[in-house]
């Protein structure tokens, strides 16, 4: 889930026409990318496709094995052996370690880790249980930590640089009702990104994050009402949420050599401003 609040306002002359995804330009040619929560219809699956369109070899993972298998077969039909699927539950360090080890075993190395796994929800802090709070933090923040740590250990051992790209949210900066658990987790992802970047800068490894505001995909309807989603869209300058591939484009940029001097940064993928 990625959405944000703030003072409502009308979008000035917002266009209803959706942009067309740009063609790939081999920005990730020769790179091995691992991505979590990549199956489905959200940012993760869009990032998986964009990485392949940009020439990467891809290890896509998800805890939903049936959905992952179906998406993996779909990508393999289009991109051949450049796409390989491997299940992973980011709440399990054993699963995370095995994902990185198997990625290296399959492709020989890794170059990029995209941490997309996260869990949202809508609950006032007045009714929120410990279990709800801990579940969101364990997947969204602790899962990102586990994957970042495992990927960075492998990248340091390889000795050839690399990049980690985390999926945060503008809710790490902004306030929204009934989002205390998700916002706290995403703020943690931002801080983790900045500090991890400093830990590995001497190894030539970059760690950055994207912070989308409203990215439109079917999963949002499971945790937010249609009325709230429509209202959030009016707060965006273009009068709509981002298409998942528009967020994925920024992830690809951060993963690519075009972002060689960026580390410890959180890039807002948003048309909404406080």
C-alpha cells in the first residue's frame, strides 16, 4: 500500500490521459537483480517487468507461491531464462538467506537488491492491537532489514559494488489517519536506507529508496475504501495516482549506473506537496 494524506485541494487542470511507458534502453544490461514481493499487480510486478525490459537477469520472489509461479511462467515465456522465480517469506531469515544464496547459485552473483515487500492496513491507533502493529513492522521494516543485510553481505563479499533499492512511502514523512503502523514502518525504512548507505559506501555499494505517494493498483482496494482513494487522487497534481511502472522507473534509475553518485537518498515519487 502506498498512499498519503495532507490538506485537500483541487488538482489544477489535471489531465485524465495516462502516459505511455517508455521503451527499455538496457539500463540494467549485464546486471542480476533480485526483487521481493514481485508477483501480482502492484509496484513489485511492475518493477520486475521494467528490470527485464532494461536488460537485467531477474530473480523474482514472493511468499504467495501460486501467484509467483504463474507470474514467473509468464515472464519466462517472454524473456526466457533471464527470469527465474524463487519463493521467499521476508519474515524468515532462513528464507531470505536462501533467496540470496540461490540467486548467486543460479546466476553466479547479484548486482541489485530491490526490497519491495511490505504490508499495509487501515486501523486507528485507538483500536490497533499489538499483533497488527507487529505484523506490519515485521514485514515492512524488519523484512527490508533482513533482505538488505543479506544482500549487502553478498555484495561486499563479491567486491564489485552494487545497489540496494528500498520501497518506502511518503507516509514516512506525512501524517494520515489510521496509518500509524505503516507510517512508522516506512519511516524506519527511510532511516535504515540512510544508515546502511553509510555502512557500505567504502565498498562502492549504493543504498537508496523511493517514496511513492499514491500508486494505483488493485491491492489498494483491499485496504482502503474507494472513496478515500478517489479523494487522495484529487490531491495529486495530475489528478491521479501513479501507475506502478512510473514508480518502477525510478527504482530502475536508482539501480542503474546513471545513479552512481546517489546513496542514502529517499526519492519522492509523488505529485503531491505539503
